[in-house]
């Protein structure tokens, strides 16, 4: 196992100081799955004050849990004293923490058996109390809680979501996943306890799951346990909503999951795919043999806004995602001016993301669905964008001060109306975007001789 030098050095310092020191946690699981370890954690027999005496600088980052953060070679590293925990409150805090126990007792408090591993690279020694290494090395991952699953989820209900993150990590490794029956049942019976967990922690764990290679499988399993209905009922409600024509072979929920899997794995795009059709369950109407979802993009955007606020996403993330959902049913413009207005409405900063959402939406419709029309539109957009037309007021060759000077206006809404009129003229005819031409257009507008309705 290739351990970074700064981590190896920390273990060396602790052991030379007369203490046990082991690597623990998910990095060891990932190693056996053939994945690159993400985080490094050390568990030690040394008490926190002993750790702080051995390292400089060292900071008490969680003394109540026995955790100290040290800096080695400019890298932060968490070192935690072996501990045992007893009696959890509903606020995810144990009533009693006992430091100074042995390694085996420390591993017995872990969440899942695949995370209850320890490794000493100095002696090249492994500790595997639940016998998971053989399975992991064979690309098999069993999702099984340590000890009593209901107790583990009572201690920290977020562990229920982490079970599905394990499923995502297995997917990244191409590993076969199996579920311990008692663990799966405990998720179902304990699912409402997830409401105790902060919105931010739920958001971050869901995002990690969505960014994996198999989010559709993870979400489908989450739906099976009933956990998805507690966290994202707006998505869950689309299960069984039949789309009702030969173009749609999947129900709305299945379509959403396929779109999430297909779309490029960025947080914005994966969340957009997950939420883009959430409103369909409430917008379904039958007209003869046809099924329609009139206005579902607007209702989906409204539901998405509620979800994003509930999960405390940033305002910027919310604004961008809602723009994608609101515009995802766009029609392809037939004129160059229409393309420029499309770019103006969507925003040049978001247009490629919207095209990617459209691509995933098409491909998730049915096997063999084609993107030829989208591909043609993509090429046309590129041609228009290469012409560098004006998309916003800041791109005009005149500004508000010019408007006020030439029309003898004070600051106010009339200035904005004039600028918007000029932008509409430039979107229709880009060659007008010179100072002289725009001032001439402004004069026509002021005299009431404009060729377009007054904005």
C-alpha cells in the first residue's frame, strides 16, 4: 500500500514515542477495492495531550472525541485516540466517551464492517476483525453494519445514507455489491430518523452519491427502502407515473434515474437531472391516447427551489440550477436572431450545461433515442457565439450615461427601457452595435419611430 510520506512520518513519530498507531477507515477499504484512497486517518493509543506533545504544530480539533489535527509537510492530518462510545442522544452525541481502550474496541464502534479495518505500514500488519479483505480483494463489497444495525443508525442516522455511498464506491471500483439483510431492513425501519440530521450533511452525502458512476442504482435502492421518500419526496412521487406513448418506455421516476446516470458528473448537472422532471406527477393530463405534462418545467422549478432551500444550497447554485430546469423544454430557434435571444435568455455561461441536460433528457427517453437535431443546434450555437454578439446590456456600445445625456433624462426606469430596446435591436441586427448606430436608434425610439414595440 502506497502511503504518503507525511502520513508514514506521523505513524513513525507516534510509534517511536511508545504508542500504537494505525491507519483506519475508508482509505483502507478503497485500497482493497483498487481505488485511490481519498482521506487518511490515524487511530492511536496515545492520549490527546501526548499527541500534542509529539507534534508541532498540533491543534485540538475535537478533544471531546479524542481528535487532534497535526500539520506535517504542510498537510493536515487527524489523529484520534482509541475510544469507546456509549448511549447516544438524538443530537448524535454519545452520552459517554471512554478513551484509552484497545484497537479492537475502537474498531467495534465503526459504522460498517468494510470500514472497520486497520493497517500498520511500518510493520506491514493488517487487522481485519470482520474478515472483509478477502471479499474486497475479489471485488465484492457487502454492505453490513458493525454489530446491531439499528443501534448504528440510532447513533448517527446519516449512516443510512453512507450505506448508499458505499454502493457508489463499489460502483467506482466495478465491484459486486451485496446487502446484509438485517442492515437493509434497519434502513427501512429507521428511515424517519434521517430527519434528525442537518440539511447540510444530507446535502453533502447525497451529492457524493450522485457523483458516483451508478447514481441510478443507488437512488433506486434508496427508493426501495423508503429512505428516498423521506429525503426527497418530490422525486419519489414520480414512481409509477406512466408517460404513456411509444416514445417513453420508462415511467417518470425511471426516466429521471437514467438522466442522472447519463449526464456528465458535475454537482450542478447531476442535481439538475435529478430535479428537472419532479413536477410531472402533478402535471399529467390525458388527451385521447396521448399523455401530456403541460407546464411541468415551471412546477418542477418551483419544487426544485423548495428542495434546494431545504438542503441549504448556495444562492448561486440555486439560481443556476433553476435556470436550467426552467429552460430545459426549450424549442430550437429557427433564425439567427432567435439563437441570439436564446443565448440571452439562458445566459452564455450556462448554455453548454443546458445542452448537456437536453442530451441526457433525450437519451433517457428510450433506447435508440437520437441527438441529431441537438447536435445540429450545438454547431449552430457555436457559429453564432464565435461572432461574439451582444448578449447583455453591458455588451452594448452605449451605456446608461449615454442615454441620460442624449435624452436629457435623470436616472430611472426610462433609462432601462431605452437600453433594453437597444439590446433587442442588436439581437435582431448585430451590426447596429456601434455608438453611432445605437444613438441613431435611440433617437428613433425617443421620437416614437421604432420598428419594435416599446419595451
